[in-house]
C-alpha cells in the first residue's frame, strides 16, 4: 500500500486515534500526498523547500 492510496492515510488515522477533521497532512507532492490525504478527508498543506520549483499553476503564498 503506497501513496496516494487513501487506505494508508486511513491506517495512519486509526493508529493515531484521530478523526480526519482533526488531522493535517503536510506533504511535498500534489499527486502522491494531496490526492491520498484529501481522499481520506484530511486537510493538506503543500510544503516546498527553497530549492524546489513550484509548478506553473501554483502560486507562492507565505503564511
């Protein structure tokens, strides 16, 4: 079982004993991390390091 299979995210929730709405998943891949997390109902935050290039459709936001 690998990302973006939502079952891996559901297993994580079960192991941590938290509900999807209580979790935030931080990942660096829209395809692997975002799709799986959102498929399991988990909020997602995209992390990009200084040396990583944003994809053309992404806008830089500093929080």
